[in-house]
C-alpha cells in the first residue's frame, strides 16, 4: 500500500474496552475512518452511523468529540465504560502518528 494513502492507527483503552481507529485525512478533513475494538455499544447499528457521520468533518478534537456527542444523543447510544471522549482520543492518537 502506498505510504501516502495508508491509514494511520490510534489505540485508546477506555474503561469499557480497547478502541482502535484507522483514519485517513486529506487537507485536514477525515476522508475515511474505521473504528473497532472490544467495547459494547447499543443500539449496535448506531455504531455504523457514527463512523459514517465522522467522514467529511474537520480532523480537530473539538469537532470530532462534538459530532460523536451529537450522535450519542440522537441515537440514544449506551456504551458501558466508553464515552464520546474515548472515541475522540483514539481518533486523535491516529492523527498524531
């Protein structure tokens, strides 16, 4: 895989489990993102909407965390031991690499 387009990985251990993020950006915008780990999220399909809605936003912690918080509220997400800030931290660690 070409190094210029290779996604960067960020890992963050929340109380609810490990969060692994792979992020590709272009001009400061999240172009592609994948999140996995051993955390729980209900409803499960809200997770996929969260990942989808993160594409196209500025790769800035405040914007990322705000978007995740909005999705948590809109989708009535419950994720024991894992919070929007934990997902933002995993994503930011990917962006720092």
